[in-house]
């Protein structure tokens, strides 16, 4: 079962939002949408969409937004 871990570090307590999109920019799944304390964090994505169905292999994009910080990165899902 493919599982991807996304590591991130929060410098202060913030509401954090992490969402996955496919390469066409379509929404796939929200991984985090809650207040979190400062520190090093890890979230797992089990290659499923918001309905719990497996997604196809390929390139995906995830976006992290926490306070005034935002970052977008690519990841490749290989099955």
C-alpha cells in the first residue's frame, strides 16, 4: 500500500491546512485542517481521495498554509 509522509515544521501555534491536488489542479484530499502547536509534524497520505478511493499513479501537488506561510510542492505517486 503506497503511503507518503509529508514532514513540516511550525515555528509557532497556527491553524494549518494541507491539501492535495492532482496535476490538473483538481482537489483530491484535505490532509490537515486544524489548529496545531509549534514543532516538527508529519502527516501521512495513503493515496486515497476525499471519498476513500485509491487514486492513480502519477504526479500530485500538495499545498501547506499556516498563518502567513504557504508553500506548494510536487510529489510522485508510484504504485
